C-alpha cells in the first residue's frame, strides 16, 4: 500500500476517472512551459508563491510517488527523516497534496499543491517543500476548490424558535459535503437595527462556525436609518450583498418603490441586490383562499404559491433592477418559469444571476401531498418546490448552460416538533429545507454524471462563480498560489445513499431521503487543515473566520459601470413655449411624481413644483453636472437656424 | 351594352351575382347562391339565431322564401350565365369607377302604397360584398327600423325604399371603438372632443359604436359618475355607445356599486389602473380582490398596465436631472415597465381565473408577453390603439413643444420605430385581439399646463377617426391580414368581448344596421386641417392612407355619403352589455370546474409541538384590513381543522362559503385510513 511504485501516478489514473483531463500539466501532451504559471493568478499582495517551478518537467523523479494499485484510498502520511527533526513544532500547518488533478473553472491539470498557514504556497511538480510536511497522495483524483454555499440560514430565529442546525451543526454538515465556506443570511427583525443584528450573527458564527463564513444582510424594512446602516456595513463590515423580500406580506415585504430605492442605494454602494422573488400580495390572498377551502396541510403551501407567482416577481425585480442599473441576484430559483424569465433577461443583457438550491435541483414538490404530515412538512420552503417532477432536470440543464450561475442550499432546518407549530395551518409551518451537505454530490450526480456539464463547470457553479459575484475571488473559488487552502479531494466514483440516519444535520427528515448519488468528497481541507478524511470529521467549533467582502466586484460591476456611463439621458433643447396655457384647478395628479414620504430616504423630497426657468435644456452640457441647475446664460439657447415658432404645426 | 347597363340600373333583369365575377380584386371566399351554391339552408345556420330580438322569427321565414326564389333563379339563369359574364364585367367596370355607389329611391306605384313611411327608415344595399369575420359573400341587405331584416338576392322589399348601389364594394359591420375618452374631465378642464364631436369623428372614420370610459374621482360613487356620463352621452352622442367603468378606488361600497352596475346598469367591463401612483393605482392585493370579484360576476377586467411606483421614481429622477419636456414622459416610462405590469396582471388574472383585457398595448415587449401568455392558455386580450399601430414615439423629441406634447399618452408610444409594424403583425396573427383608439384629445393650451413639467401634461392622443383606415392601410394593404380579419379586429372581437355579438359586429339578419361601405382604393392624407376632431394636432399628420369609408350607415340611417356627414347629436343609444360573454367566459367556466383544490387526508399529527411566540409571520395570510372587503375570516385558525377527509361530500368543498368553512363533525375527524392508522411521526 505504501511506498513502492514504478509507474507515474498520471499514467495510472488515465481512464480511471471518467472525464478526460483537458490539459495536463507536464505529461504526454505537455503544455508550453510556463503556460500554467500565467493561468495561476498573480497574487501580489501575498508574499509567497514563486518557488518550486524550477524543475517542473522532470518526469522520472515522479517515479517514486506512491501510487496505490486499485484501492480507492488516499494516504496521508508525514515525511520522516531529518526533515522531521527540523520542523518539530508545526506539522499540521503544512500540507502537500501530491499527484492530484487540479480542477479550476477554466481548466484541469496535474500538479502538486503545497499549503502552509492556511494558504496555497506552491503549485507545480516536485516542489521543494520543507520537511515535516503532511503529504496526501491523491492518485490522480480531482482536487477542486472547496464549495461555497452562498445561501444558508443556520441558527435562524423564527418566532422564538431557532433553526435546528446552528452554526456548529450547519458548518459541520457543510464540511462533510465538501463545502468549505458558507454565506449566511442576517435577518434583522423589522424595526431592529441592521448593525445590531449583524453583530449578533457575527457573535453566533464566530463562536460556533467550523469553516469560513461571510454574511448577507436582509433588508426587512426601509427608511433613512437603514440606508445609513447599509453604508456602514459595506464600508466597515465587509458586507456587499443585501437581500430584499418581495414576499412575506406585512412582515418583510417591501413595495416596488422601496425596492427601487433600495436598489439605487445598493448600486451606489457597489453591492449586490438579492431578492426573494414571490409576489407576497398574491400569496397572501391565495393562502387565505386555500385555508377557506379547508386545506390546512402542507399541500396548501404549494397550492397557495404557484410558480407563476414566483416568475412574476422575478420578472418584476429584473425590471426594477434594469431601471436602476443595479446588479440583481435571484435567490432560490425553484421553478422552470422563474428560471426561464432569468434566462430571457440575460439574453436581453440584464446583469442578473440566478441561484437554484439543492432542493430545487434534487427533488420536487410532489412530496407535499405525502400522507405523512411530518414528511410533507419537511419540504416546506419558499418559493415552494415545484410539483412538476421534470423541474430539477430542467434547472440542472440551465445551470449547465450558464443561464443559472451559482448554487446555494438555503439550508434552514426545523425539526418536526418545530414544524408542527403549523400542523393545523400550513402558513404557520416554519420554512426551510436541508441541503448544505448534499449540494455538491447532488450536482455532481445530476449534472456531471449525466454529461450535462464537465468538471470545470461543476467547479464554476459550486464555488468559482459565487466567489466572483461576491468578490471573494481568487482568494476563494480557485486553486492558485496565494488562495486560501480550502480544497476538496473529490471522488467521482463513490456512491452513497442519502438518508436522515447518516446525515450531519440534526433534523429527523432529509428531503433527499433515499436518493443515491455518485460522487463525494474524499478529503476536505479547510483553512489548510484536514477536516474530513476516511469519512471522519475533525472540525473545531469556532475556527471559522469571518471573510469580509469588498464592494464593486469586477465580475458584476464592470458592465454596470460601463452602462452607467452610457445611460446619460438628455433633454431636448427647445425654445420656451409661449402659447396660451389652460387654467388648472389643483387636484391630486401633482402627487404622482413624488414618492410617498414615508418610504423615500434615498432622495430629498423633490419639490413637486418645478422651477419654471429650467426648461431650456442644452445638449452641450449634458455631462457630469447634469443635476446642477443650469446657469442663466445657458438657458436661452437659440437653436441653430433661429428660434423656432413653438406653436406652429410642425 | 348600354342597354344592359340600363337594365341593370333598373336592377331587375339580371341577378346581381352574375355581374360580379372579376369586378373586385379579391375572390369571394364563399358565394351565396351562385355557381358553387351552398347546400340549401347552410347559410341559415351561419346567420346567428337571434331569439332575443323580436325580428328573429321573421328573419328565418324570409330566409326561406328567399331561398326558394333563389332556387328558381338558378334554374332560369344558366344560359345567361354562359353568355354574359365577361362582357358584363367589362362593361360594368368603368361605371363604378367614377361614381362608386349611387343612392336612389324607388319610384312608381310602390311609392303610392307607402306614403306615410319615412323613407329614411328603409334602406336596401344592393350588390355589396358582405364581409364578416368568418366569410365574405355577395348579397343584398335590407334594413328597416335600424335593424337588418333581410339578406339575400332579389329580396322582396316594400316600396319607398332608399337603395344604395354598392357595385361590389365591401360592406362591413361598422367599427366598434372599444376605448375612447370623450368629454373626459381633467383637473377642471374637459377634453376638447365631447361626445358630439368625438362620435362625429368616429362616424367619419367608419366607426358606428364607441365604448367610453367612465372615470369616477377616487372616493366618489361609481354609479353617480356612470349616470353623469350617461347624461352627457345621451345628450350628445351621434352613434350608439356603451360604457366601461374605471375602478379608481376599492372598498365595500365600490364592490356593491360594481355589482349594481353589472346587474342593473348594463356594464360588464371595468378598468383598473396599475399606474398613476397615489391617484388611481391599485395594489396587487386590491387587484387580486377585484379580479376575483369580477371573475365571479362575469365581468371583464381591463388594466392600464404600467408599474406606477417605478414610474413615480423615474419621473422624480428625470425632473431632478432637469428634463422637463415631453421626452421626459417617455424616458420615465420605459417599455419594460409596461411589460412588467402586463406580466403581473396576467399572473394575477390567471390566479383568480378571471378574463383579462389589457388596454393600450403600446410596445413590442408588452405585445410579446400577451402573445406568450395566450400560448400558455391564459384568457387575455390585448388592445393596441390607433396611435401604437400607426406612429411611434420619436416625436417626443420634436423641437416643437406643442407637437411633442400632443403625442403624450400613457403608456407612451415606443421610441422604437419598428413597433407599429410589429404590433400590426401581432394583430394580424390574432395575438392581439381588438383595437381601440384611446381617443382623448386636449388642445395645445391644455397640454401647455405641463409646459415646464412633463408630468403635468394631460395625456391622450387622437385616433377614433383614423383607426379603420389606418389598420386597413397598415395591415390589409400590406397583406398582413385579410378583410375578414380586418372586420374581426375592428368590430367583431370587440362585440364578442362586450357580449354585444351578434347585435353588433356582424352583418346578419337581426343585427343592428350599423354598416360601412368600404372603399379599399380611396387614398387620403391625414391632417389636422381636415379631421373632425377639435384638436390642433393630429398624431398621424401627413400620413397617406389607402382605404376609407364611402358610406356609413348608423342605426339604419345614412350618416356619411359623398364625404358629407349627416350626424345628429343625441341619437346615440346606450347599449347595455350583459355579463359572462361567451367569448371570454366559456373557457373560464370550464376551468373553474376543473380547478378544484383538494386537501390530502391525513391522520392527526400527534407528535411534539414546539413552543413559539405567535408574532409577525402569523400576519402573513391575512390581507391587510384596509384592502380586504372580500373577506372577513379571522387570522387565527381553528386548531381542529387538520384531518381532512376525502369522504366529505365534494359539493361542500366545491362551494367555499366565507363564514362556513367546513368544520367536520367530531365523529368524522378521527378518520382511520385504510390499512390502519399510520404512525405519523415515523420516518417513511
């Protein structure tokens, strides 16, 4: 098992992993020397990275890489001999992965990886590493960047209850599934301060989280104070994404005007606008109707939230985002029609991203009709799972072709006793499904195994795109020198059956119960430490760090910036209208342009009466100073060819 | 030749249809009683049974006699048929060219027999090609008392009849303009075209019925407003009219008024606004309730589809940027906002299973969304208006303020110049169903209210007069649609939606005698100098259109001939519309039967239940109290409701009454499922 081999690792692996490697670093089809180096991102800010490239082509030296014959096991060993003596104190911090196929979102290649202090220090072959290094032999298996779960709700308070999985349980489950970073949602009570809520979540997560995390903040109400807090969050606390709700009427829901203003603020701050897209007004009415019919079980949940209502809200939020030139991110894409709306909008050029979740990719809403109340209730989430059983397949296809970009889990679990709060009224059932642990395996099984996507696209949708959108790239979401040492050694051949009996969440039901998935993490490395090997989790409560995110992610804002430069509106220069004017009795229509005072922190109440001398607008000056009132001299611009008689037929 | 012509003028010797072949450009689809004669009686079934009207019985009788006559005709004619047609057509042709049609009164002894009859009440149109939405055929039409009494060849008519010689020209049902705003009050002023002026313009353009919008001030009574509009229109309208009522606010009393309007006042269509924030705009919940309510009463819901909230924001932004001219109007109302609102309205309508009618389809994207929804099976109708079919929004940038302002309407005309063509295509393909004009004209002085702030410019464009000719020119002349489709989109579909069919929108025995003899070759240039509206600007200024009405007959009277209008103010009648039009509701009814929701029968959940503080989320299901006249259920649910049994009688489930949600008797509650009680809390 251990040492003696005469064949290089990459020869062994050829043909064993089903997807063919695209580009192989230093093999039979060797790339031009140094080509990989360019692809490895330049990471100036970090001190390390340039060693170990000198002799990257010596093949025969690799002969001594230990390769197992056929057992699907990796081995992890510590180098012995004198090196060990030199490095007695810090073994666990140094890690070498040998013979792995590194899979990024753009290419795959074979190389060794050396990690230290939680960062990737070297990538290449025959690296010169200090002694006392723990070595993992990958045997040509895939090494992918650790998954980023962009949507979790661990430890979420709901009416005095708390979601069953707290940050400890939740991140443990995440790590078990190959996810090394989560982004949780801060849900401030309406009326409470965003900052207080944010600090509260930080506190919870810092004390319990086992993997790196970051936080989205949900905007549950809208007024001037919220705007200031958002600014503080972006500038001082590393938050660059805010979620608004189009649903949950009378609780979280914002009106279209408020959303317009929130989006405008978000755009100015350089953040990402996320929406929970469902038409809350209609949902409220439908819930009422369904309850009136005497339908009180979980099936009422999906009956009262038809997918059209989701698609409508997606369409509306895209419209508002286009108007405000704000990047948009749709959380929880659960239905075909919502996904179609997103795909269509992207074709038209909108900057919009769609996030299907594990549940929508892996199962469907037919379970709401289960005779087992507790099981049916376990599927409750909003927007609901679509009763159309072809939905998961469809969403996986859109994910593969790039119309949907990122995947989350929306992991928000409640145990049966908590769900039973709504045993006589489905509207009271706390919402949320599990999925953080199953996410990677599910997508591998549904997309890569079926041939919808390749391993690189898999990496893109499970981590890279998320890192790009939320400005974590290339620290997260890529295997490159200088990136965080969050890696997963992926085994594409393992099959396992998902079951509540074996999962790491504390809830009694798993919505993927009984699904057999191919593909699982073999080793998970988080912050440079091995947290999963041989199916054993070695997590440390509280080791997770908060990862701050900067505003204006390039991936999103490059286009936005270009558009805001182009989208200058210009008035038409005209002479003053000098004909007769009708008398008007002052009635309400004046109110129309001004937003209702209650909801407009974004703008100083625009005086409804306009300056009468502002009409003649000049083409020549429509630049930066557009909103500066014209100077007097510019006002009376005579159009070329003399003053037009305004009242003549033209 | 001359001899024959004279004979023909005397109109007796030769059957009319023999003169026809080859004289008109289009081949008749189906010819009544000719070489390819229908099976006897086939035509009768096509003529709609008109029991409700007293004339119905008589019509079938006359049809039969007419058939008999025709059969004899058939026997007689073969030899003349063989000889005459070619020469006949050749000779017949030059004549109609110059005169077009002629109107005369029969002479001779018949006049003596019918001395006291008013001549104008009886009218015979000879030799016209009748164009309905399903077929075209040649036949004569005899009208009396404002109704069509007979259709056929060689009709037996009383004497003293005014005869119009159509010479093969098309006779189409008079247009129905389904969307006008005549005499609309606006902040103390009134639109320049009142019901007299407006309906005159309508008649001049070949439209014989208009449907106007009643706009009650928010907070005031719908019925009062309706009565006021009735008063204005009864006094002035020159053609038949009907009324839509706009719902500008929503509460219990409005609900009752709507019911009264439907049941007693003959209104079956109501418009709601998604725009005009803080004025007319309805929230989504209100829309849901209105649609639910009208869906039950059999009304048609019309929406003005634009996202008012975003418009308000955009308007404020424009003004802040210093854009105050009419271009600000279109800049603050991008077509996406229209499309968004259309999408939302369709979603709500499909949730509530209520037929939807989108007024003023102005942009490609809105049109697309309607056609997509129709493909998915939604019951939705789209109404492009004359302006959106005929012109575009580039004029908003005109340097002439007054001209630019005259184009201001909401949703605005799209600045994309290919829009009219696109909408005409959708209209021709049936994705858009009806056309209106949204005629709502203001003088320049009135528009100038907003000379320094585009949000203050009163909105509305002309179009009632130009509508028919414009569609003919843009859609029929270009080959997008045929004459039958033209009739469908200009009148028949509107009549069907309003439940006025076949009284209006069809040429059939028993229908109102609202007819237009259409000249497909006339060419006219539209200009404000000659139009019948009182406005100084015409948004179609300078357009040359082919096709125009030659004769317009309204209520059996000739109101337009030789370019002269003989309209009489106050002759227009109010036409009541009845609810549940088949055209919209047949499908809706069928779906209602299918869309019964069923609960899953389960045992009672008997596991542990968490403690929770009932707050916030508990509020979700109940609609905000302010906006919910429709329901009064308490938000707290009866905890014993859960076990729902399949065995319960379906009738009870099918008719959910608000106050009596079925609380099952104690005995039935603990239903033991077949196979024994399942343990609910176990993993399955």
